[in-house]
């Protein structure tokens, strides 16, 4: 089991290094530019991204049917709890069509961050996101600073430190 875990960690590290190398000579599109604004309304709430200006926004596109998203959510919950007093807010945009599955997931995983369900998938399309999870870091002035593709452990000290300093 230890060998399997080590092997998985080595594979993950290799993939991360390969992905980092892809962006070595250029930055991802829209980094440093204003984040595209959107409004999503579901049966519970209406959320407009620009109304969160003044906070660091961790914009996470996810779904209950996405295994990496399910794995990632507990670390988002912990990070939100840890950084909420520092002006960091997680905005989860679920792409679930099944409202019951969405609600059950929020309850089962004790989701403590702001989340809204975008059945029409207009917000993620605006960002060009079609594989999940995908997360954007938006600074207090509304500019996009980072993009994360795939599952992230949001409680890693490097990430917590980065978000705390924005």
C-alpha cells in the first residue's frame, strides 16, 4: 500500500511538473485581467461575481458527479473556515442538473462556502471551463491571478499563504 501511494504521488508530481512546463514561456489567458462577471440564480439564491469585489474569490466550478470534485470539496471547506476572517471567500458554482443530488451533497459534506447551481452552465462557458474541477483565484480588485485545473488540496501551506497575502 505504501508503494502504491508513493507511486501515485510520483505520478501526480510528474503531471504537475509537465503542466507547469506548458506555461513556462507564457501565462494562461486572462491572468492579470478583470475576471468576467456573471450572475447565477438558482432556487435558493442569486450570486453576482462583481458583488464580491473587495474579497479574494476562489471561484470553483464543480459537480457532484465529478469524482475529483468530490475529493476536493473537503479541503475547500477547511480552507474557507481557515481563511474567512482574512477576506477569502470560496464561490462554488455547481453544474449539477439534479437539484436533489446537489442539495444532498451540500448537506452530506457540510459545505460551508457560498455555492450556487448553474444548470444552464453559462458561467463556466464564459470562462471556457468544460472539465471539472477548475478554479480561478480572483484578487480583491476583481483581477484573475491564478487558474488551477483539476483537484487541489486547498489546505496546503503554500496555497493558504498565497491566498492570505492577496
